[in-house]
C-alpha cells in the first residue's frame, strides 16, 4: 500500500499541469490565429499598394519615355518585401495596364486604362488689350496697335494712342445683385429631349441695366455653345421674346464645376422686384455631350424658381424642383475714356482696309480725347466734353456690354490639374546661371526662378504655387512638339519679367506661351505681373490682378483685371491670337482614364 | 489510512477543486470576452473591407439617389456612391453605373446595411443586405462639401458589445481614395 500511495502527488501534479497546459495552449493558439489574421490582412493591403505602385510606374514610364526602355511594355520590380509585375497591352491609342502585386503568398491584381490626354483648350484674344473692371492706365506716349476692350475706365497721358477701336463697357457693380450659390445636387440638361433648355427666374433688387450673368456648371463630352436669354415673365414662365441674348462658350466650361460669365449683346434695364428669367438654350439633345448645372433642392433662393423644357419657345415648362446656381450682375456705374487719341490721323473712316484698325470710341463718356472716326457716348454735351471727333458724334448710345474674360476659372483649374499629373517639385525651382533644363508637366510648390542667361524649355504645363522670376537674358521656349498649339505657365503668385527675357513659341505659326497668374494684387509697386522689357510671343494674363508694363516694353497681348502701360510701352496685337489653342504638352499626358480602375 | 489522513486528503482535494474551479471560471470568462472581441473585430473588418472596396472602386459620391424605392442622401452617417458596372467577364461597362448606399438601419441602429441597384448588364446583385452587427457609431468625413467633388473619404466605424457586464469596443478608422473619380 505504501508503495502505491507514494505516487499520488505526482499524478495530481500531472493532472494539474495537463489542465493548465490545455488552457495555456488554447490561449496561445487563439492569440496566434489572431496574429495570423492581422498579418494576412496587412499582406493583402501591401500587395494592393504594391500593385498600385506598378500602375504608377507604368504611367511614369509613358510620360518619361527617355527614362524607361523604348516601347515600354511592363516590367517586374521588387518593392520592399514584395514585388509587382506589370503588362501593357494596346487598345486603339490607349494602354491597358495589368499590375499584380505580390507579398509572400498573397497577390492582388489591378487593371486600368491609361490614355493620353492632349487637353487643348481654346481661348480667343480678340483684342490687343482686354481689361477687366480695374481699367486701363496709359502713360505718356504709350500705345496699342490694335483694339482695346475694357470693362473699366481708361486714363491716358500725353501722346498715348490706340490705332483701332476702343470700347469701354458700362461699369458693373462689384457684388452680384441676385445669386443662388448653394449646390446640393446637380441637374443635367441637353442630354435628353425633354430637358434641352433650362430657365431660372429672379427679381432684381434695383432698377438698373443687367451687365452679365454667371452660371456654375460643367460639361460632359463636347456639347455645343449655349444661347442665354434674358426675358420677362409670362405667367410664371419665360416670355419667348428675349430682352437680351448672349453666348455661353462651351470652351469656357470644363469637366469640373466652375463659374462661367456670360455677357449680352445689349444691356436692357430691368425693373426692381419684377420677375425676369435667365434662359439657357442648348437647342439639341445628345446623350454623350451635355451640361450639368448646380442645383439647390431646398429651393433656398426665395426670388425665383428653376424650370426645364424641350424648347423654350414652345412653352410647357416643368419644375426642376429647386433653384439653379446663378448670379446676376447689374450695371449703372459711369465709365469713361479720358485723354486718349483713338485711331491714326489720316485714316479714311469708310475704307474697308480699316475694318479692324478703325478709330471709333465707345464709352459712356469720351472726355478730352481725339477720336479719328466716330464717337458713341451717352449725353450731349457733358459726356463728350473736351473731345475732338473726326467724323460723327453719336450721343444717346447704349454703353457697350461688359466683355467676359477669355479664360474661365474652370480652364485654369484644368490646367493646374494637368500640371499636377506630372513632376511634383516640393519647394523652389531654381535654374541657375546659364544652365538649361526641360520641364513640364510639373507642379512647383514654391517659387520658380530662371536666372540670368539660363534657358528653360517647356515640355508641358507648369503650375507654380509661389512667384515666378525671369531674370535678365533668360530664354523660355516651348518644345517643338507643341506644333501650332500654345503652352501654359500658371502661377498663384507674382510674375516678374526682367530685361531682355526672350519668350519663344514652338517655332510654328500661332504658337505662344501663356503666362497666367491668379494673383489679385493691383498694387502699383507690387503688381500681379511686372514686365520690365520686351516680351513678344507671350501672352500675359492676370485674371484678378494688375499687369504693369515698364517704359518702352513691347508686348503682343495683355489681358488683366487692370493694366498700366508706362511711358512709351506698347502692345502690338497679332491676329493669330484670336484663335489661340492651348495644349498641356507636346504629346499630351498619360494618365489613368476615369472609371477604368478595377480590382481583379 | 487514519482519520487524520482522510481529513487532510479531503481538505487538499477541496482546495484543489476550488483552485481548478476558479481557474476554469476565470478562463471561460476570458474566453467569452475574447470571443466577443473576436466577433467585434470580424464585424469591424467585414464592414471596413466591404466599404473600402466599394468606395475605392466608386467614381463619384452621389448627393442623393433613389435606390429600390427609397431615397438616400449622402451625409455624415450615410454614403451614396456610384460605381462603374462590371459585366460577366469582369470588365467595366462604359457609362453604366451601379448605385450603392451604406447606412445604419433606421429600425435597429446596431446594423450596418447596404442597398444596391445594379446598372443594365451589371453582375452585381441588387437589394438590401446586412454587412455588420454590433454597430454603435458610423461617421463619414469628406474632403469636399460638394459630394460630386469628393475624392477622399475618411470612415470611422465603432462596434460595441456587452459581455459579463463589461462593455467591449473595437473602433476602426481608415481613409479611402476614390480611384475612379
């Protein structure tokens, strides 16, 4: 018995150990399974990210063909603890890239279509000088060889002249009179026959002329221009007799929402608190080419309603169940031409040769000026005071309608997006003394400086978030691949052009460089664009700020909110600018096509 | 065996049984909690995977859309997306879209549901389904106040369950890029 009892403690210990071993091992197994589950999820995610890297690499190689093998068709490459394998196949002019990311035993395959977007966009510069509400200052002996269209007044010094016609639009109030800015949803029109046309009613707060209207919209495909009418109300629907007509250019609308201004052929006076309509007439329906306008379903704009119809002339409007996004801008601000010589002495005003170089002045007031041919103004004699008119004085003329700027905010946004698809340069870009470089498409988050004697070739659109400085004797050229299209440099900061900077197009006729800033400085000492010397083959554009042109500098075209030509400075308009076509690069940019990315 | 030996043996056995019993109870409690955490994690992962995959493939956040007779509006706990439709050969169908919404069940807010209406020729299945339970919080943040301009969505999912008077919680946060925008 004694011998049997002596092993009892050991048996108990073994039983205890067994129990705790079972408990412990099950806990370890549980913990390990959780670890493996996390590891599996992590590896799957890693595989997907590495597959994404494969697509990015393929796009980069297509955009930088000199950096990868000719005829790039894909590759296998190690990335950290995994790898990707890409294959490219062609479908028409596009590539389909299939990328498989692998991490250990885990794989993820993605597929996307890569297409080349030669996103050219039209902008018509019909005038040697086009100026916004900031107006034009022409100092002594400065001149414009061409026509001027200004939405603000013109002040000219001794000897300042223009060879063509001058239009100064009736001034526009600085703030919108009526507006509906809320977009809670969107509304297609021009896509099906029942909604080819839309209309929005409004009630002006003052009795005044309407100068222009703005709409917040985007487009799908390439629809036709929209005719925009201002009409009276006819029993809760638009009248079929327009008070004024304007054209909303399809080229000003992009595939992203943006505001687009529409000016009218005349500026009718609207009566305060009376209902009027803005009618947008597409005139045909196309399922792949149409417009989308913002809409507020809450109908928060209390002074009108939105409607849609098959044909605005036939009645039978339907409720759009909300208000469209729009703004109306009223006029009534007196503007003038002061001290300017309009036209060249000796013109025969009836000679067809002078159809574009004529010599007429159109403004509410034409003061202290010499007008070679006809003067169109408001009231005798005060609004023609101090002026000499070579042929006809035509009082009681309507103020010219404000002219919308030739480039819309949406186009600028598109160009910035195109630049962002290329190289990303964090901080400043400096091209040092007498160095050469090719750049674009590219986005630079700092400033850009092209130093003395250095040479920069644009191979795509460049977006500079800071300032741009072109120093003495720098050369800025477009890659020859641009052909007859033009290239773009966009900045949010100031553009300063020092002496003897040379701008070259691609070499083909009609190819220019557009230097554009969204900067809003109108300071004389620190303007949005400061040009110190000759700058031909370049278009300067300051949508919200001032362009200041120094003494004796010569330009081809300048468009800005405000413009100042210093003593002896001149702008000589070139007719090809009326049809300028801007491309984002010589061969376009390869990028993933929308709605083609998928996980396999 | 003497009476003293019996008493000692019984005492030892009682102590051993008490220790084993207490260990068992503690263990089962731990297991119950761990299993609950496991369920919550699975729920959370399932919901995240489902949402991430759908949103990642979407080409647009839709302000509002009527899906299978119910109008859904995108806001901070509901997201309506438009996804390119895919045909039987797993190829995207041009200009055809499926519309899908993720939302908390108005009748039982612990359920995360999805409703989908498929475009013509799409292989995705229309209808409502439940993709997660134990939901206690769902938040979507967008990088634009205009739904159609949204390119990035931040998503926070909170799942909770009470076990043995103890509230267990798993929270997941992730940011998703709309790859087809």
